[in-house]
């Protein structure tokens, strides 16, 4: 039976890579991409599987109940840098948007796998000095406590874009372009802190098969290991 997947953040660099891997996977029958605006980047192989759902209010997804029904998993790649964001806006995007999606998905498709892209350095105690890490930690904890879903928390370090994925922010694009020549060396010297957009997508597909088994918090080494096993 083919899987139905829900994807948030498909227009971002990570989401682009995850979408590519989902569309390439023979077991995936449909990818529902929830977006604010129609996707503009070229859709990779398997575009017939893609359903774009344009939605404005990311604090209320009740109108998308039918789109969320019978989903095997949600890959939540939506996020924003804390740089230049005030605290309320950052929490609203990071925590409120994520949990609004998680609650509606748990109601529409009880038992689904919810994979959340967090980040290396996330503070699960919610008591540290770094504000963004506390908010990420609060989001992770709320997902683990949410009834009706199985949460896997991805905490990658550096994510190297592959296959033409591009960050939406200009200075991010410049940073990734500058780092690309050094990536092979860094991946050998510091393999515990780097991964790729391709590995993230492959690892997300892999955790759907785990049905709650294995570690629920995955850093770059676990992400890369799962990706290699597919």
C-alpha cells in the first residue's frame, strides 16, 4: 500500500531536499505540501505525486482535515532563523505553527509519524541561556507529549544542500556556496556534525518504518546512519 505524506516547508532548502526524496520513493503515493504560496522551484521526478495545498493561517489547520486524513507521516521542515526575529515572532513560527499542525494531524490521522527538524544545540531542559534553543526544546517536548502521533526529533548540525536545493535567504545561500568546497573534508574530520538534504529526506522516510522504535532524538550521526541503510 502506498504512503500518503504531509510536508511543511517544501519551499525551503531542507524541504526541497526532503520533497525530492519523497517523490523518488516508490512506496510514496502522494505528498501533500502545505504552503503559503504555490511552489516556484522546479519539481523533481515524481511530480504527479505532489498535491500543493495553499493555506494562509498556520495557527489553524482545521480546514485541511480531509487533506490530513490517512497520512502515514508528516515531515515538518518549516522553520526560520532567530537572527533578526523578535522573541514573539520566533516563538509563534517555531512553536505555535508546529503544534497547530501536530494537533490537527494527530486528530485526522491518529498514530502517524511526525518528524520535526529541530537543530543541534536544542535545549530540552527549556532553562538554558540561549533563547532559540529553549523555544526549540519546548517544541520538541510538546511534540513528544502530544497524543495521537509518534514524534521523531531531528537535530542536524550543518546541512549541506544537494541536487540544486537553495536557501531562501541570501546570506544563507552565500554561506552554503562558500562552504561547499570544504564539505568533503569537514565531513571526514567532523562527521558527527554534518549531514545533507538528501540524507535528511532518506532518514525521514526510514523512521516511518520504525513505528516508534529506536531513538526519538536523532543527531547527524543517526540521521546519516539511517539514510545509508535505505
